[in-house]
């Protein structure tokens, strides 16, 4: 995945464009439980995605995006 790619998130049919790639920590409650400990989490790649229906970007983990 790279800047300029058109993507679709696993949870939506909306198509957006990747405007930036960043590293960010994410706590997955369904895997790690509700007690958050940021020291146990490694940063993962996120894409900043711009959608036509939003006026700002949305940061989404790359693992949850599909390039179309």
C-alpha cells in the first residue's frame, strides 16, 4: 500500500484515497481485553484515508484495508 492508492476498509463499502502512511499503536480489545497497557503494544502501520463523505482523514490500520 502506498500514498495515492484507492482503498476500501473491511467494515465499509466506501472507497477512499490514502494520503499518508503512519506508525501508530492500537489496542485490540477483542484480543487483549479491556485493561489497556500501551507498553505491551508495538506500533503498526496505519493509512490516513480521505473519503468523499468526510471533511478530514481517518486513520485505519493497514491490516483492515484492501487496495482496489
